[in-house]
C-alpha cells in the first residue's frame, strides 16, 4: 500500500506538471496574441496598400479622361485643317484651269486687237489722235476719282473650327506612396 508521503510526492509531481501546463498555456496564449497582432498589422498594411493603389488608379483614370478629351479636340482641329486644304485644292485647280483658258483667249485677242488697231489708224488717222487725247483725259479723271473696284471672285468661307481647349485640371501626383507598416 502507498504511504501518505508517496501520495504527497505524487501530488507535488502533479502540481508541478499542472504549473508547467499552466505556464505553457499562458505562453501559448501570448504566442497566439502575437500572431493575432501580426495578422492585424498585415491586414492594416494590405488595406492601406489597396487604398493607395485605388487612389492612384483613380488619378490615372482622371488623366486618361483628359487625354481622351484632348485627342477629340485634336481630331476636330485636324478635320478643320483637312476642310481648309480641300478649299485650297479646289480653288487652286479652278484657278489653274481658268488661267490656262484665259491665257489662250488673251493671246488670240491681243493678235486681233493689234490687227484692228493698225487698220483703224490707217483708215482714220484723225480718230486715232482723238482717241489718244481721250485716253489722256481718262487718266487725269481716274487720278482724281478712281473707279470702283470690282468685287473679288472668291468669297472665302472659313471652315468651322473647335473652340480652344482649356488646360485640363489633372489631379496632383503624390510625391511618395504612403508608408506601409
């Protein structure tokens, strides 16, 4: 049979083991609390990182919207330039065509006028002198009262152009991302 000393020694051994278990439990709780704190810090860091990323993506989206507006404006300006170039091209072609026709007509008229003048001067010398005097009088009158100029043949109508593009209001770029941790 076991003696009281044996029972007491056994109880002390059990008590020591219970103290060890209790100390291990406390250490385990402390370690669990440390892990929880680390997980909480990591969660805060991840949340802050996602918030910073979202903020920067929103800034990029705002810049992209302004870029699209500017590209649309540039497209409108290019359309205006193309329209003006089409006007120039059409007018240049018309002028070249008319110049060619008029040059041929003027050469024939010059030949005919020269012939007619020679005939008229031989046939009516007095009329030729009167004509010269009349021309001199017309020159004097024109110096005093010049004749009204004819209207231009071309009535230019400018192409529609877009209004000037204002400077876009871009968001401020952050100097540094917020610190993580």
